[in-house]
């Protein structure tokens, strides 16, 4: 008999095919020309078909790896995007803080600080300290030295140019005037009297008491003489002009901190001091 499953010849009465293991409970089946090989003697029997090898289930590892890579890429891209947005936000904030000039309260506070600073400078100047650098454009400049008026004494024929920044106080006798710069404390004191003893400039210069005067400086001309000295932090500079009828003196006082400005006033304005 032949197996109906694989077509191999098996012993008659077999329950299972000894070749493929198929059940033969149905008995032998007649050979078919189209279904299997001929049972005639002398013919070669066909080989049983080879069962296909079982396929191993495909591994899911590549899919998992691909999904993990995609997740990493997406996560990395999201992180970069977030950092970019954050950096952009910080950059924007920085630009705004630079451009912003402050609230009105801050501006008012800044203006008040400047005003207080200006007042402090004025106070320090009046206390005999050096003139602040930001005021040096006026003090001691051509404007300061040319913005002047001429003082002329009505009792004695002398005069001198005085900066308009100085405030004047007439002396009770009318023989002179005292000027003071409220910003620096610089003093110009002018006074004169009649030369009743007919003294000369040289005679008066010789009689000047110079004892105990620090940083003493003296000079003498034909009808004038100069004596200058220091008293603490104050510099005193006196120039006296002597004529046959009049003796006039220009007395200057300024702090050692304002020495440069004092020198400019002496060099520029003191030559205008004269007796007519």
C-alpha cells in the first residue's frame, strides 16, 4: 500500500506512514497517475518531497533600536529647541535692560543725586577746598577773568577790575570795598588813604614787618611793593601802590587748594590795580 500523504510505499495494514507519519486509518489508496509514482515493477520511485525548514521568528530588536534612536533624536531636538528659546529669551532681556533708561522714579532719583552732588561741590568750595574739576572750565578760564567790572573808589583815585562772580561789601568809611567769591571764598579787599606823610614805596617796603610769616615772598618796584605769605591754609597777597597823594592796597586771600586760580587772578587782574 501507499501513503496517501507522501506517496511512499508502506507495509499493508500499517496504521501510520513510516515515512511521513501520516495516519493511514483510511486504508490503502489506489495509485493515481497524476498523484504519485507508478507501482509497476522496474520503475524508479519518486523521492518524497522535502518539508520546508521552519522559519525562525523575526527578531524585534532592530525595530526597538530604531524606535529608541528616533526618541533620542526627538528628545535631543526638543532640548536644543528649548535651550535656543531660553538663550534667545535671555539675549532679548539683556538688550532690553541696556536700552531701558529707567523709570520716571529712577530718573527723578538720578536727577536728585546730581543736584545733591552739585550742592556738595559748592559747599566744599566755600569751605576752602579746591575748585571741582568740572567747574574748572569757568574758574580760572578766560571767561572767569574777562567777565569783570571796574571798581573805582570815590574818595581816593584808585581802581581795579573785579570778576562779576564776586559779591561786594562797601567799607563804612567809603575808602575801599571788600569782594568775596561765594563759590570759593576767594577775597579781594581794596582800601586806600591819603599819603599825609609823603612816604615813598621803598620807605614803606623797608618798614614792613615780615617776622614769623611763612612762605614769605616780596617784590619791589618804583612806586609799589608786594608782600605775600601763608597763614595756615590761607595765602595772603598784598600789593601797595604809593603816590605823592595816595596810598592804595589790594589785599587778596585764597586757600592753598585754590593756589592755581589765585595765581591766574594775580597775573591777569592785579595789573589793572592802579592809582590815577
